[in-house]
C-alpha cells in the first residue's frame, strides 16, 4: 500500500523541481505574467502559472498508477479524479492567460462540480460527533456543489501571498495521507502524497521573495484536489468519507472563515460579492506591519495547529483531545508573543 505512493511521490518531487525553471521561461514568453496592481503584494512582473509545474507530473503519475494498481475502488476513484484534474487545470490555465471575470470563473467551477457529482464524487452523509453519521439523501447534489465551490475558492483566496498556499497545502496533505493510511484507502493516500510532493518542490521557488506564482492553474487545482480527496471514500469506507470532510474544514478553517466574512462584508456594504479587495486576513496582517515572510509563517503555524486538531479526529479520544486543545492554546500564545515582540520591539 505504501510502496507505490512513495515511489511516485519522489517522481513528482523531482520532476516538479526541474519543471519550475522551464515554466518560468515559458510563462515569460507566452505572457502568463502577474502584473502588479492596487491589490498586489509584489512590486514586479512575475510568472503566474506555476501550477502547471506540479499538476502535470501529478496527472502523469495518476495515469500510470491507474494501470499499475489492481483495485476496483482505486480505478473508479482515480479515473474520475484524473478527468476532473484535467478539466480544472484547463480552467486555471485559461484564467491565468485571459483573466476571466469572477462570474465566468464561478460558472466554470460550477460545471466542474456538477461533472464530478455525476462521476460519483458525492457527499452522501455528514458527520455526527455524538453518534452515527447522518444521511442527507436529496441534499447530496446541492451540498456537493457547494463543497467544491467553497473549497476551491478558499484555496484561491489564500494564494495571495508568497509561499502561503503551498505551505498550507503540504500540511493539509500530510493529515489527509495519515487518514488514508489509517483507514486503508490507497486513493486518498496516493493523491495526498503526490500533491504534497509537488507543492514541496514548488515552494522552493515560491518562498518569499517568490520567483513564480502558482496562479489559478495551481490554486484551483489544489482546491479541487482537496474537495475531491475529501469524498474519495464514497466507494469504500463511509467512515472515511465523513472523517475526511472534517479535515479540510478544520485545517482550512481560517481561509474558509475569510471567505464567509468577505461575502458578509460585501453584502453589508452593498458591494459586488465577486469584486476583489484588500480586506482579507493576510492583507490586514500586512497592514499592521508584519513582513510577508512573517505573515506566511504565522499562517503556517496556525494551520499546523488546526492540522493537529484534525488528526485528533482520527487518532485519539475526546479526553486526549481536551489536553491537546489546551496545549495548542498555550503554544499559540507563546508563538504569537514571540512574533509580536520580534516585529514591534526590535
């Protein structure tokens, strides 16, 4: 179960690392460039379709593994995932090149979510922390669509700062990989490790100051992967399905909260909810005086804390979870005190 995932994770790690410099050159030639504007954190033109560097090796690996691993459930899951990955990558590339307006991009995401539903990627029950999971029957279709839209746009949102999305993705994928291994779901394990490896290579070039951005070809691809991996247990273990739904929600709690507050803020101010602004959490942290690298590290640390909490859903009981929560609270206080002291009392 673990051999093939490790081998192909190494393959993705190496190929992605060498593809990024090539991607930078091609992006500069064909005009896949992010030009600074009033919302930008960067001050110079930067290649913006970095997602291709890790998405292509991941899809290649998935296609090869489709023929190497003889498992009925794996074939059903992986075939649908490959089709979806190609579609979302195409949408992301088009958006990076032509800067689609928000409504058109949302329509593309909606069509993608509908396609995945009919390919079998469906939320059929929700987790009840106090007992058995609750089937949702007729609500499966709308809830699945909402799930894809929210997760994809949450990842799209946090890709506004160097290294932020790649680091958070690696942390989330490690938790999902542990869940896949623990529950014996090779599809979740493979998909998580491949994505973590690709983002680890990309992070080398995306670490502040970034030489390349992942763009929508990367952030939409990652968000789609998270949304899909979370419901890959549909064909296999119902417990895994409901459990993995909790993992992205927990680990991505801050960006998901940012999405909801952004929508509320714009509705309250009678603004177009699709109109971008500089009122997101990472923008506000930058305005307080934190550097880009510091905001990135804080975000990684907070994500790590939520990741540990998500692991608690899988590995420990409620009593131990209480101890973990108290420990995380203390560690968070110490960490933030250190960062504030370092930034403002140099």
